[in-house]
C-alpha cells in the first residue's frame, strides 16, 4: 500500500530526484533569462502573492505613474483566461499572457519563451505577475532582478510565518489594501515582525492602489532598482 500511495521511502526518493532535476533545469533557464534581461538593460520584477492581493491593480497604478518616464512591459501568469492581460493591454503597454493550465507557478522556461514575444529593446521595466499562490512560485527562480511579495490586509498578518519561503526569497514585502485596515483584523507591525523573523533584510512598503497611499514610495523603490 505504501508504494501505491507514494509514502514509501523508495517512492519518496524518486520524487525528490525528479524534483531536484526539475529545479536544476529551471536554474539553467533562469540564468539565461538573467543574461537576456541584462543584455537589454531591463529590470525584471517577479510579483508573487495569494490570489486577489492586488498585483494587477498595482501594475496598472505603476504604469500610470511612470508613463513617459519608464517603458514598461508585462508578463501575466494565470491558470486560465487572459483577463489580466486584457486589463494591462488597455494601458497601452506590451503584454504577454502565460496560461499554465494545471501548473500553480511560472517557471524560467515559460518566462524565457514569453520574453521572446516582447519588444525587450523598447522596455526598461518588465513586471512578471506570477500565478496567485504563496507556495510554489517561490521555489522557482525566474532569473528576474527582483522578487517582490504582496500581502494584502485582508489575508491576515500571520502569513509570513505560515509561508516563509516566499518571504525569505523576496527583497520587498508590499502590504496592499491599506485603506481597509480599519475594517479587518490585521496588524502591519506584526506582519513586518513575522517577515523579518524569516528574512531580516526584507524591505517593507505599505500602500493602497485605490487611495494612492504609499504609491510614491513604491515608485521610488522600483526606479532606484531600475537605475542600479
């Protein structure tokens, strides 16, 4: 029975070997992506979060804020539909949709193929909106220059402790939907404390894409990254 359900030592070893090979192959493509982005002088930003944290809305707000100052491209990752890509396209920037089907994350090869369908020579900043998931996306290096995790005030301030890998591998935590703080049980100070317990170097920005609170700080952060 153990061999059938997958909990036997032999089966576990086989699964670990397969996973190791998958991640090793992914790392090869991630390095190619890094070289590609570096060659074009593009800063890639991998946005990771739970579904509904406000990734697409933040990208829209960023496009509007940087219009005329920074050329932006977007890669959208979702299991199904191209709804987010259509929203971004209305902002007049180049966008490529990746529909993963069953995959709960983007990987470096998916990103590599998508980048070949974008005019990287006319882009300064490439946003990669990963599939909504706090677990799997963090395991896959995409080769972008920056990892950002979004945590909305509607999710709970304990998520960094429950899902530490994505916070450990991100340079920045953006706490979104700050305009809802009065109506939810969320303590930003506790969220920061939990995040820095797993990643002492993580930076934090609290913002609301709806009201504009904190958007200026966010824009300054990514502009500094694009210039470095």
